[in-house]
C-alpha cells in the first residue's frame, strides 16, 4: 500500500474517476472543503448556541474566553466547518434566537456552488493620459489593436476615453464622446462586436447610450451605478453592469483611504448597489472590488486574499490590477516592468474566485491562465 496527499480542485471529478456511487459522490464532496467564516458582533447568546450546535455535528466555533459566562454582550467568532456542516447549521439556526436566523441565510449563500469560465478583458484607452502608454490608441490604430487583442485571446475588450488613475480630473461628456466616437464607428462598421464583447469604461449616460446603440454589451462603471440614468440605460439595452467599488472619486480617492473593516464595508456597498440595479431592471451583474480605487496596499491585499467572500452574492467577480502601483509598493518597479507582479495577482485572484481578469497584456495572460487552469484541472 502507498498513500499520498492530494490537492484537489474538483473533488467530484476525482470521485467519478474513482468509480464511486453517484449518491456517495454527492455526500462526500460536501465533506471535502473546509470553510472558515468570521462573524463580527455576534450576540453572546447566539455564540453559545452556535458553539454547541457546531460541536454536535463535528464543526466548531472559535470564541473569546469568557463567552460561556457572557462576559461581553457581543463578540467576534470564527466558524469552522465543511460544506456539509454549513448546510446543516443553516437549517438548525433557522429556529434559533439572537440573530441566528439571519446567520442561517448567510451560511446558505456561502456554500452555493458557482462555476464560471475564465474571461480575459483587454484594456484599450482612447486618451493620452492613461498611466500605461501601451494601452493608448486612436482611430487610426483601432482595427489593428482590436484585431491583435482578439487574436491574442481576449474575450472582452474594455474601451475608455477618460483616465481614472489617482489624481486624474474628469472631462465633459462631449469631450469623452468625441474621443471615442470614431473608434466606436470602426467597431460597428467592422462588426467586431460579433467576435468579442465590448465594454465601455464610463459613467457618463451620453457616452454609454451611444456605445450601447452601436453593439457594446457591457457597462463598466467605476462609480458602481451611482447615476440613475446609467441604471436605466443598462436595463434598456439589457447590458451587463460591472459594479465597482471606489472610496470618494478618482481625484481624491488615494488621499488617506480609511475603513473600519474593508471587507464589511465593500460588502455593504455591493448589497446596496445590487439592490439598486435590480430595482431598475438590471439583472446581469459583475462585481469588482476596485483594486487601487481608494485603498491602501493593505486594503488591496486583504481584498485579494479574501476575494472568495464576495462570491456569496452569486455574481461573477472581476479583478483589474494590471500594472498598478500596489506592485511598486511591494517591489519598486516602473509601470513598464510590472507584468510579472500583475500575473501573480491575477492568477491568485482566479484561485480565490475571480472569473474575469481585466488586463493590458492579453497574450501573456492567455498563456499564463491556460497553464494555471491545466494544473487546476488535472486529476
């Protein structure tokens, strides 16, 4: 007999190859993944009930000393268990007091299975002040740049005409439309939108309506659908909305960004904006935590490491950290030399739940992702 430890990304597939019974696969697959759920401000009564319920099924709840004698009214706790444990607790806690009924709903959301194919969103900028000069282009280069990006493996091409780098200033909607109009006409005339999906990086209704009327399918809004008119247009054209989080605006977002808890606050933001989007009839939604948009290096790293948390909303997650300054903060590097750091961030993001990667270097990402997925999928 020989035995060795396995790293399994797809337990179902492995168990099928092992020729296990289909019913057994369904049961055992839920025992293979361990979840850790941090619960803030949990009522001490709820903590004691949940601790006992967790222990009774083989899970556990880590709590501070003194919980058993109710030393503090509210505590933080860490729930540890498998998918099967979380499903069982989600049923058990529905009948319990002290807010555990609400927690039961949260547990149910966190164990939902979600699978999305990986998509590469290539970046092109129709402005002269984008922080990465190789992404800049005008209409004379439009066909070449777009065809090259499609050939390199892009699934989506995101086009913007206004820089959103820290400290940048907005321009008028007329100026933004003027920069992009000829490029949009080139896309429309050549029917490039039949080969890949096109996204507009804008929050201006005038610009958004124009491109949606010319084959674009995605609204990538750094303000997270703040403007009601953008919501209305997105719904009218049945477009996909990328809801991004940004603290303050692009001009002042990096002036000492602060959060009590970056995960909780962005989660609350997404909850509000998703509800708003749905109220306008927007159903096709992608979430973007907004790496570098009103965040310190620590905030960015915490979001990347705990990205899986945001899967509970049930939507695809987008990450765009391409050549951003956080790489320079970790290892001093010019923008032109940040591709390795970019790939490291983006591959880790895929591991943690992202399915859409927004990047400048499509060809390199295509190769890196193919190799990454080959390793992930082998059994």
